[in-house]
C-alpha cells in the first residue's frame, strides 16, 4: 500500500529527508568517505561517513534510530557539512565543535533506521495537530495505533507489518522495534545488528545516539558498569553550563541514581556496549511539534539542531580527554 506522507515545508538546513540525505552524501562529500555497513529490511543503504584522522581516537554519532525524529538526522548532516565547509547548513560556525571534531577520527551515521524515516514526515513543526504518535507507532488495519507502548507486562518488540496500514518510525520495515530487545545477545533488527558488526571492527571508543522524544535531556548509562556513570554526570555538568549560556533548558540526567536502576529491557545501548566494548550514550533533543504544552515555547529548527550539536560537542570533548578510553580499559581490560 502506498501511504501519502504529508511534507511540511522545512528550511534547507533541516536536512532529514532520506532522498535529500542520500543526494548530499553521494554528491557533496569532499573530505568524508562514504561507506555502507549494510542495508535496511526494506533495502535502503545504511550509510556511514568516515572522517579519518591518523592515530586519533575513534567516535561515532548516530542519527535516525527512530524514524519520527528527523532532527537527529538533520543534526548529523549539519555536523557533516560543518566538517566539509567549516559552517553548518544554515551558515553558522561552531568553532569549538569543529576544533574537537577535526582532532578525532569520526564515524557519522546520518540515519540508522531509513525504513522508519521513510514513513514519517520531515517535520511535525507547525502541523497544528500532534500527529507524532501516529507516525511513531503506525496505524493498524482497524484504525488503532500500533501498540508500541501498550500497558502490558511486556512492551512491543515486534508488530507484523501485514496487520498494519503501516508500522511507524519506532520500527523497521520488517516490524522489529528498532531500539528494544528481549535480550542483549543480538538484535533482530538488521540495521542494529549490522551496526554492531561494523562497529566491532575499528575500535570505536564511544557512540552518541540522537533521539527526540523529549525536551533536551540525556540518559544515565544505566546498563553500563559503574565506571561509566561519572562520565555521564560530567557530560551533564558541562552541557548544563552551555545550555544555560544559550538561555535554554537541559533536563536532569534521566535515570540517574545511586546506583542507577537498570531498564527493564535491553536498549541498543546495552547491546553495543557489551559486544563492541564501547560507551553508548543517548541524548533526547527537542522535536518541535505543536500540541503538547510541555514542548512550549516552540524552538526554531536551528535551535533544535544547535542543541544537538552542543550535546555532540560535550560528547567529543570528553573523548579528547580520554574519559571513555579509561572506563573501557577498566571494564573490558
Ligand atoms: Zn527516539
């Protein structure tokens, strides 16, 4: 079935559209090397852009795990453009971020879940109705939402696409929830499993996964061992300072405690941490959609992207200072 996706006009720098991303990656890279670590369940290429730096520590930035969160994709594309030209796609400089990024070996994944991205609009901004839930979950044939967050003992890990008009951005095209697992053995989502296999090779020290269900907050790495917890608290402290200096709010570190309570199921963070022996953090930026008072005042698209770039800046700063390397060494030897 063909689903018509309403496309809201977005600024050019809000580059979250699959076709636009693909076009940029194929024609506008001069410094970064375009690679592919697999294909999605619907056959979209899984792109990674590598910025090699001889002898430097390696880090990864991941956008588009959830298809209804275009801001993460747009932010990775703005980071790529910054590395290519010295400015983001809106023409703005980010001097400290550029300096840090230029000293490191980076792997940038603009969109981990292109299947999910392909069924969602590029923006929910100014749509007037809050349609994000519908695109995040998908719609069953009877008109109900796909029960992604059903009030049951077990959340939804899989929904048969044959029983839906479409499965939403939380899923890949085969119906697997992209970011939750019953075990940390492997992922049934081919995109996540392909990423895992890719990242085990080059020795990446840490990854940051960009999401957008909330209002600027990061998660404590609850599935990681104790040496990693202070790193997130340090990230929080530095990020809070930067957000405050821009007159923006950063929520408290989600799930932190003494000790933090582990989540009741496994996220990609646990999977990649265990198998690729790296630190895996998740940051939730602003979605920018109407309809929920908790998202007021509405940020501009550029502010949303600047929030993500700020989060990445602190992530890389801690990498330069070898926080992740020390924790990885302590835990994995
Ligand atoms: Zn998300």
